[in-house]
C-alpha cells in the first residue's frame, strides 16, 4: 500500500517537469521564509523580552539591512513572475504541427472528435510524442479540462473556444477530470487519456469505420443552410479566410481565427466586414456545438480559392431557406 502511495501525480508530458520545478521553487522559497520568520520571532521574543530593568534599548536603523530585505524578496518575486509567465506562454502556444482535437464539455461528460472523424465519450486516445492541440468549448456551463499527469488545466467556457496543448511522453492511461464545479454530478465527470505508440494509434483509428470528418460534414451543412448562395458573391469569400487579417467596417482589423468564425456565425452583426452590408442572419440557437465545429473546419479547409464551393457550377444559385436545426 505504501509503495502505491504517490505524493505527486505521475509526470507524463513534455511540460510536466517544468511545472514541477516551478512548484518546488515556490515551495522552497515559501518554506525558507516561514522557517526564518518563526526562528526570528522566537529569537526576538527572548532577546528583547521585558525585564525588571525596563524595556530594551532602542535599536539603531541600518540602511544596508533595509536594502537587503527589500532587494532579495524583490529578486525572488521577479524570478517567480518571469519563470511563471514564460511557462504560461509556452503552455498556450501550440506548435504549428500539433494535431487538432475538438473537445466539448457538457453535463456531465466529455465529447471528443479527432481530425479523421473518430468520436469518443470520456476517453481521449493520442499518439506518443506528438503535440496535441485541444480546441475546447462548453455546451452548457463552465467546465475545466484537467489531466494531472500532464500538468494541464484550463476552463472550458460556453460561447467561445479555449485552446490548450500537450505532448505525451509516457505510454499508459491517465485520469481526466472536470476541475470546475458544474452541477449535481460534477464528481462523475471523469475520463481517461490513453497514450499509445504512433503505429497503434493509427491502427486504433482504422479499427472501425470512422465517422464523417468534421470538414466533410461541414461542407454538407454549408450547402444545406444555403450559405453558398451568398459567400463569394454577395458576401466575403471564405476561401483562404482562416488565419487571415480581415478589414472591418469601423476601420479596424481582426484575425480570422476560430473564435472570430464562431462569433460571425452566432452573431453576424458583431464584426461587419468592410464593403459588405450586414445581411447575414444569426444562427444563435440553431446550431449545436458539433455543427459549429463542422462549419469552422470546413472554412479552415478552404485554403485554395479554386476549392471554394461558390466557384463550382454544381452549386445552386437560387436562395434556399435555412432550416432550423436541433
């Protein structure tokens, strides 16, 4: 039983050891000053205690002492700040070659979809040694995606996308928790992250017929909603839009990232593109989180202007009424 007891979770990601080093530094600094203050309190209580002769004589001030206990804590605090800031930036800046995985939190489960279309509930299979970028959103309330062994934790918020990444360095199965109270069954909102050798991961993906990829499903949804009748003709073209700077009607510019695409779909008048009238309807309440992900993945896939559906002769040119989706 003692052999199985762990003071700290297993370290299983490329960043976990760096998080541990910062944590140990904070504990060491805190422990040192707690011990120092405790010893000094005892010493001063005895050394300068009240006696029959009266109180202790006044103590002369020392500029050197004042500078010492000002500069040393300042240097320690700045070290904590810059070390922590550098680590924070690294944790939320995924590598360019990271594999995108969509995560949707809802009471009380984690819904996960891989780029190839494979879906999971409360489980996340990932390959060893490959960066994984989590694009997360909530369908109801605030959740928090937390994997102790990877030292990653981030809130999953309704109405926007949160991004987090990790690279697993150990094979095995690791616990996944929701670390934000989200309702009656919050304690049951758990799961597993399964780290596999790359070859085994590919075999796992191919083990069953995968679901339709998000981009492919998004293309069908794009057509069924009648989006193709405007975009590219009466509205801004979507080809090559993703990760491009967009000029707005108020003179400002904005990066067309996933949050911008989501906001433009859910609230089309929030940011009007320069040169276009605000005629696009809002789809708030008409699309599920899965459908939003599919549409965004389809837009991201339109990197070549020749692949934009508005340029294909097979696309209908007559407007089609949008149907309300569950």
